[in-house]
C-alpha cells in the first residue's frame, strides 16, 4: 500500500468521530484505517478493535502484529490517509485488575536455574501469559483428544537399552536436509510469537543461532520474514513454513525471496484447508466480542462466529492439491517437505514426486480431531516403506519428521530410533519465550543435558546407534493401553469448560 504524501492530513479529532461499530477508524503508525467491515473478521475479536475505535492503536497493534499485517489484510481503499501528528493525543490505557495481578506474577518468575524441564516452562507460561495468549497457544481441536494423544503416544514406547559400550563421549548432533544441527530437534513454526514476548520469533532465532538449532520461520509470524532472517547469525540455517496463498503470486514472491535470503528448506503445510475448531480459543474470543443484544442462533450471529474462524481462508488456499506440487518445485530449488502428512499413502505420493520428505503431524492436535500422533504414523509409514518399497529410515533422500507432544529428549530419541531424521517442537519454545531469549536458551540447554544423559544410559554413542531395536513400540497402535500417569503434564493440562450463564 503506498502512501500519498501530498494527501490532506486527517485530524485526530476527525478520526475520533468514527468510534463505533457503525463507523470505526483507527490510527496505526500515523496512518488512518477504516476497519468497520474488518472488525468481525479480526482473528483476535472485534472488542479489542472497538476499544481503540477513533483512537491511536499503534502500541496495541505492535504488541501482536508484524508491520505489514494491515497492508496485507485490508483492501487498499481502507487506508484513508495520514493523521496530522500535531492533533494526536496520547491515550493512556487503564490496567485491569487481572492485568495488575498478571504483572505481579510476572515479577515473581522463578530463576531459570529452577526450571528443570519443559513442563516447568508451560506451568509458568500459563500463569504469566495473557489469558487470550494462553488460550490461543494451548488450545486444540474439538475435545482436545488428539493433542493429548500426541504426548501420550510417547508413553507407549519403551526402551531396550544396550550396556558396556564405552559411552564416555556421546554425540547426538545430526544433519537435517543437509544442514548441521546440534540435536535432532528443530523449532517448529507457530503463529504470532509476539503474544508470548515482545521479541516474539526473534527470541527463537537468536537462541537457535547460539545453540546450533534450526528454526522453521512461520508464514504467520508477528515479525516480518526479513526481520526474522536479519536476526540470524551469518551462516545460521533457517527453514520456511509455507501457507500457500490463494494468490499464487504472493506465495511465489515469498518463496523466491526466502531462497534468495538463504533459507535452506521449504515446509509446505498441507493439513490446514480450514482452521480446526479450537473451542478454548473461541470461548476467549466470545469474551472479547461485543455482546450481541439477543443471544439467538441467528444467521447473523452464526456468520459472525464463523467469519472469525474462517478468516484464514482468505489467504490459505483450501484448493491446494497434488497438481500444485510441480508448480512449487518449479519456483524453487530449496528442498520441499510436506508438513502435516498423516498416511503412508500420502507419504508414498510425496516420495514418488521427488519431494525431500514429510512431517508426520496432526498440527499439535489443532486440526483434525482423532488424527493420530506423529509417532504412531511414523511406525506405520516406515513399516509400509520397508515392506512395499524396501526403503528404510533415516534416509538422506527422503526424510521423515514428526512433531507434536514432545517434551523430553527421550521422546526425541524414540522418534529417531523409529526412523525420524528430527523432531519439531513448537509450543514448548513459545512457553519458554515468556522468559525471553534466555528462556529459549535454557529450554535448549535442558534438552541438551537430557540428550547427554539418555544417550549414555541407552548405550548410544551417536545418532547412528539410535536404531529400531533400541525401542519396543509394539503397543503404539493400542490406544487404550494403560500408561502411568504423567503428573507434570497433567498438572499443566487444562480441562475444557462448558458454556456458562451470562453474567447478570
Ligand atoms: O495452528 C494455528 O493456529 C495456525 O496454524 C494458524 C494458521 C493461520 C493463522 C494463524 C495460525
């Protein structure tokens, strides 16, 4: 969107007149926008927009979005002009009681030395993150069965360690799509990192750079792509997670720009033709929606709820299909991996089309409810490749990845033993970033320490020693097997709530 410097300036007083649902203007970074039609499409709800109706929303906007979000998602004619800076009065925002209590909790964070595992970060994040942030990050589809299964699946795989193998030095470094990685772990893409911390994704980039870990940069980040790439060290490998836009030119530009900027792999998300139904997040959005007069299930009510859920459909193309793959292959030389494959048949298809690999994933349980865990898919996929194609894993030509539910190095080791090249962690690093970059670094250090000890205890000197014989996965498909209670995880898991009466 270009700004016409010669256009007449709009006074803040004029903007202030447009302060209602009927006509809603806001100021962001000196620019005036008409967001009347957009507010019901806003993924964060209309209430927050109405709170700033007729006012300068820059500080609140910057807290969450990348600078280019407005120009990407609003029609050009909704940009009305520049505000006359002489007329702007600074708005003082009032802290709510809950905000004050949260700030208080934030000032009592335990020192990082007392954070012993990734569950600890989750417990702290739940206390100090804004409740909307927590709801957005932690929620998952429908009854949240798949998201819990992701974690539980790791409990159905047990070790068959080897002894007397001289494990005085152990080494769990590896390569992912040809890029060196200090561990078989990468940072999986998660949207809107600024919700967790003002430095958002940059905390992940910088921590990854210091620990030799590869970050998958999300399409839906809260910094621009370039800001995230600029935060990397020279030579630091990054991947890009791609949502294919309805407008293929937007996607082509992003992919080619990423390749030019040195991104080493493209992870195309294929499990999100529509966003899953995350009810804890939806309930939070209701709380942040202006109440409608009559709580009827009118078409207008339904449309309002549906619109917010479907807003991503305006930029993620549900028509994406296998015939788009040759096009993707034609616009880049980067290795292409499909993220969100859930069956051996699709993994075969990806292999046959010369792709570099697949991420076996149910999107952190946020998409199709009752999609199986990545770990369970891994067992099935490797079995089929072996039986039908004589191909075994890990394999440099076609790499398998899994994500979802991983909290311990033992989880990663199980997946690697079963054929995964590496494992993605998304939420745990976001939770760690409540502490900023040092938190993310601490999370990586914890994984590092867990790897060192567990490699020794397993009798595995290098990644090559992590073979299928090291694990017993015979119960992986048994969804009703009794497993010991995971107290740390369960203490963090939040039960879902039913609807409540409106406050009288
Ligand atoms: O899981 C998600 O929340 C997600 O993938 C997404 C998709 C589009 C916009 C924001 C987040």
